[in-house]
């Protein structure tokens, strides 16, 4: 029934040609897919940050180019062209693939008259009915493709994360540094929401406050009088909550990712929002604006906590009751075997994984074990890179950890020591 929606078009950058697409009827998950029409132009190059910021869309674009779905255009020399209809997970995915950059598809796709796609999201297939807004947000089921992309050992682990979010709406990933907590949180939020435009990232720190997080008075300059006055300004949570509550968005998941959550004074940052995290069907009177406010049911929260920075045991019972807690530790999967799976996926030798396992076996504090991210950077796999990383990143942290204990860190954790231990273990196992 997508013919009830108007046709949409997108002008490519730098006065380029116009691409055409159509919006599909909502799927069961509330994710609105978008189809790029055959014959649409695409940009021939990508912006430098595209592969980093929206890696999923970059990879899809590259695959479409490799299989010939996107190919050099005869109609527009210097541009590419889509040879057949391409179904995308969202308007933003479609726009990003065509432009080679991260875009908000709800704004860049427009009708011939210039109206953005977002103007039509309050309508149910053109009837004007609010039926779409009344549906509950449903999270899509993670597939094996996502498990392979994230190098997770078992798709069932991702399914459990998805089920926990469905039940609790708030979840914390906790573990030592380098275990991929933030990367995993962002990738899961992007997948479950249908696109990066529905995900907002904030990072807590010791001076972070309720006024930074939700709303407060901040100095702002009047553009006409140039006078500075304090005005009520929304923070990231208020902005995302308002977006999720907007007509047409109520059945679409939105995600707030809070990085380094336990570095802030959580009671001070959340204030009366503690209550709303547990009771999504109730409202409270806000401290500054005086508005009655409720957290929308389609807003999900994923936090990360670094156990080496501040123990998770210090998190108060009120916060613990409102979040599900999932451990990401080198002791357990999916973190335990992640580095080995990644090395094999990119065609590298297993030695870094063997060394990491040997290192963590000698660390006496589970909250201070080393995650795989330390050894997944490009520099590690250049000539001399592993030795340099060990000398400048891993050993200094261990020096700090054993400060005042008289431990010879090099003798206990150095590369040559660990390599000798690995050779000895292998020799013993074959004897």
C-alpha cells in the first residue's frame, strides 16, 4: 500500500542530479523501510568520515557497488547509478548510501513540492488516521549477520540483550576497559532503532549535572540585542524524549546511549527522572519548567560502566533496580573469544589473542583485566606495533595497578615472559 505515500526525491550534493524513492508501509517492528528507485544517481565518492561514522551504510554501499547494483552512469558522467530498486532499512540508510555521507533521511528526502518526509509520518498510509501512533514500539530480532559483524559468539546472546531491553527498557553493559562496551552499545542501538538518526550519545563525567542532562537555565546571547540572558535549555534526554513523542514517531524505537555512566553522581544527574525510569506510564512535575513530563515508552537507554574506573558495587540500589546489568568481561563470552574471532575474520595471526589470554590469566583482579580492543587497532599489526602497544599502553597501566607493591611488571607481564609461558604450555600439552 506504499502507493498512498507521495513520491520522494533527493538532490545530490554540489548541485548534482536528483534521486527518487518511495516509502514502504510499516513493518511489524515499526521500522519504515525505504526503496531507492532504479535509475537514481549516486555520488561517486564518499566523505572521509563516512566509513567511520556510519560503517554499516558504508559497507552496504560498497557491496552494492561490488555486485553491480550501483555502477558508473552513462546518463550522468562522473556519477554512479542504481541499476535496480534497492530496499533499505530506513530513509536515512537510503540517503547515506546515495550521498556517501551520514544524512537524516527524514529531512533530505522531499516531495516535488519541497515537503520533507517527516511531515508525513503522522499519517497512516495517507488516511490521516492516528493508528500508526497507537502501536507499541517493537525491537527487531537480531540475525546472524549482526552477530558476525560484531564478532559475537552466538546470536542467542544478542537475542537476550534485545529481550532484556523489551522487558526493562534500560540496560547497562559493564566491564573492564577495552571490552567494546561503547562500540557494542552504539551498534545495537543503531540496529534496534533502524538508523543512527534515532540514537543519541552522551558521556557522563564527575561534573555532569541534571541541568546538562535534562534541562536547565544556561546563558544565551540574543541575536538582535546581543544581550546575554539565562534561558531554559533542553538537554540530550529532553530532546530525544520530545523527538520520540512526536506524532508519527511513537511506534519507532529511539535510543539514548550513556557512556561512562558511573563516573557521574547518578542521583544528582537523574533527579526526579529516577521515578520515571521505573514508571513509564506516570508523569512528574519538572523542577525547572514546571511541565508534567513522562518518559515515552519507545525511548530505550543503554549505559556503559567501566569497572576499573569506579567499581559497579558503588552503584546505588535504586539505579540497580531500574536497569538490567550485562557483564562484558574477558572471563566470559562474548568478550573472551572476541579478539581471536576478529583476528581470523581479518586474516591475522592468533598470537595477539594468545598473549591477551596469557596476560589476563596473570591479572589477579577481574575488574582490571584487559579487553580485546587494545589489540584490535591498525597500529598493533604494523611492524613493531605489538611491542610498542605493550610498552606504551599495557605495561604502564599495570605499573599503576601494582604501585607500591614491589612487583616487577616487566618480568611478570612482559611480552617475552608471556611468549615463553605460551611455548611452555604448548610443549607440555604435546608431550
